[in-house]
């Protein structure tokens, strides 16, 4: 009889492409994992793993089985979560993914608000690239993600929360920083900094630069909004920074100047994402509502 444990071993091998690392992932000895996978192959009467390849490769039927196994394992996890939730309400530990263009300046207020409302709730917060975290969410490695839109992936519930204005900032000594109103044509040819190309922010900055006939500087990608602000403040180039960051204590406008742009309305949409049909969907919806409420309150309030 095929067991859930055997399916989890096969999925671990598919993820790691190495028997030793797969055994470490599922906390068993390597010989035990190899024996269980051979037993699974014997039970099914097919070869699932090409053992002479390095890294380990799955056969076509092995890859197909992994796809189905992931869904089965997630369904079982959601069923177990449903039982725990029925007993405990909103509580326990949620693996929460967030982009570094939001987490450092928005999550402290969110965490404080959630802790006041749900003292038994724990957030295991991991910052990461939104596209990568969407894949981790689909695989069950994360429970919920806070991300800019768009988010790609199947079987995901995407809950739009709020729109965040974006602003152009320049080095404090730049002449445009002293202009009462900057026209779009004034930015033609200006060099703009951005995050690396894996981020939504990079793609959006490229689109904005193309629209303004500005230049997106290659080879100077930042690793965080702080690095963009600091590079801009040093005179390396202009940058596009979100409103909440500019209002925050960790960000701010101490070393850059926000431009007053004529006809400027650029923004980004932020959403909460979780798996469709998750047993904790109601809880995730409540968390999403809290995030939206706090973010809108900050945006509606006075700047720091």
C-alpha cells in the first residue's frame, strides 16, 4: 500500500535532487529513504527515479506522481489544520512570507495589532522575492504571503488590500529638488536606480523609465529600499520609493528629496495570498483585513 510517508519522501527527493539532502529534509537516514522509495516503485510497478544521474533525476512518471503527491500532502495538511483550528480558533504559528519592500516598515505595526487581537497567534516571518515566495506558498512551505501584484500561480486565493502611491526622489543637491513642480519632460535622460530584476519594483521602475524617457541604470541594482535611498542620497541617481516607506521611521526623507510631479499618479497594488481551500482561509482573511486597515490608516494620517 502506498503511504503518505513514501509520497513525502519522493517529494523531498524531487526538491533536493540528492538522496542525502532529501533524507535530511524528512529527518530519516538515507538508507531508509532509499529503501522506502524502492518499495514504492515495487508497489506501483514503475521506475520513479533515475539513480545513475547526478543530480538525481525523476522519470516522466515520477515527475507526474510528484505533482499529484504535492496536492495530496497539502490536502492532508489542510485537513489537519482544520481540526486544530476548530479547537483553538485563531492561534498557532503561521509561516508568513513578505517582500523586503514592505516587511521592514509595515510589519512592526501589523504584528503589534495582531498580537493585541489574537495573543495566541505567532507569525514566523520570512522575507523573500515575491515570485519565489508564491512558489513556496503553492508547495506548502509558506502559509500566507504579502506581495505586490501581480502574483502568478494556480490554486491561490489573491486578496487585494490597498494601493500604495510611488514617488520619485532625487539627491538633495539636484536642481529638480528645488522646483515647485516638475514636468515629465524634465526627467528625460535622468538615471534611475532600482532593485535587482527579480523584484516587482524593478519591472515597475523599468516601465516608468520607459514612459518618462529616463534611463534605468544597469549594474547598480540595490538589495533593499534602504540601499536605494542611500545610493540616491549619495548622488548616484534618482529612485522610486513607496509612500509607506517614506513615511516610516526606518525610511524617511532625511537624505533624499521627494519631487512634486505634475500629473503623477504611479502606485502599486498590495495583496495577501494563500492557497485556495486552505483550512485557515477565514483566519488568513482576518489577518489580511488587519493589514489593509493598518496600511490605510498610515496612508490617511500625517507624514512623519
